[in-house]
C-alpha cells in the first residue's frame, strides 16, 4: 500500500466455483483474496533531484473512503457499502553521485488500517504495518540550467510475516512485487510539467484464503502527469490525474473480476516553510473504476525535511 494511492490491500470477493464473473462478488459466504494497491504514485516534483550528500525524510498521514464497488462485469455494489482507510508512511532518501550520475537510495515503511462493509455486511477490519519497500533512482538527465530532468527508478516490495490467510482483510500481501518507473520533469518559468509512467509486476500469493489457494495477478500499468505553477518560489499548486490499466487477478485459475483499471483526478499544494522544510497536501477522487473500489475521496498531508 502507498499513502498516495489510498487503495488498501483488500481481499477480493471470490466464489470457489466456475460461475459467471458478475456473481462472484455477490457470494457473501466466500472469501477475499489479497491484492496489493498499485503502488508507485508520484507527487509533483518527485523527479527533481536534491544535491548529492543530502538526506531527505518524508512523513505522511492520510486516508480515504469508498462507497461503491465496481466489478469488472456485472452490477455495481453501492448499497450500504463503505471502505475506510487510514495510512501513515515514513520514507528516507539519500542522494549521491555515481560516475557523475545523480542517484537516490530510498527505504519506506507504511502503516495503516482498513475497515470494510459490503452490501450491508461487515466484512472485517485490519491495522498494522503494510509491505515495506526499497528503491533506487538514477538520473541520466540532470540539467538544472534548463530545468530538465529524467529519472529511472526500480522498486522492490517486501512481504511481511504478519499476513493471516484466514483474515478477511490484510495490510500485507504475502508476496514480492517489483516496479519500474520513469519520470520526466521540465519547467518554463513558473510553470512545470511532470510526466511519470510505471509498471508493477506481482509475485504469487500461495496462501490466499483459508485453504491456501494461489492468487496470481497480471502487471499493472500507470500514467501520472502533473501540471504545476509556483508562486514566489514558495507555494506550488498542481493538478494531475492517474490512469491505470491491467492487474487482472486469478485465484486457482478462476478470474476474480478484480483488476486495477481506474481514472483518478488529483490536486496538490506545497509550501516551503523554510529552505529545508516543506508542507504538502494532496486530494484525489476516482472518476472511473473497473474492477475495484471507487473512492469518493482520498488525501494526505506530507512533511518533508532536507538534512
């Protein structure tokens, strides 16, 4: 789970028999199988590198709420349905130069909670640490003079031992995941364009459901553009969106109807309190969802400090 995305690691509603996809989600006696949030949401300016030798700490607090479930096929579930999430995330970065190329090392530890009621039935709740991740970013283009930057990142998500296969919801995913991302940033005066794209690959969860069935998921593809304007080099306002594709999941070869297709609108504002300290707030709302929960709103506050 990532704090930006607001989507929790939720177990999908699956009937363990060959039935129509649309009926899988109505079987209230069936279990949910865990799938991770598509993972690598990027805020404005993320691919503008700090100087070598700097350490950066970021702390996030956020949450979200969904009131609809949209299966890949069949009718949407909107009656008495609520998914609530709360999240915290600590990220640490270190900047260095390797053969004249700027490099960033990152480690992140997420914590959160989730509570789900579906079609009037209380499904469950969970809280605790989600899957931590490590990442490395390199900038083949680092051109402060012309305000142009191109970075390439690799992420590794590590499963936690706290996963419980007999629980309806889990913060962890019980599988390794990897992601590759590319980000480009260019500014013209006070205006800036950020364009980020990534793909996430998922390992198998071989202990999904109480019967330890195998959950498989196809890769997820994400496009995240941002357009920003900076006032007096202190306040930056941003508008963007996130479009995701793919992520179809199967439980023992049966399509769960769960995927990661969505379109999300996003808005952010950042303020540099001091030259080394920034406050940032972001709000997002799902416009379209196919195969998942449609969030009425998600948001977070972030404190950044550069050492």
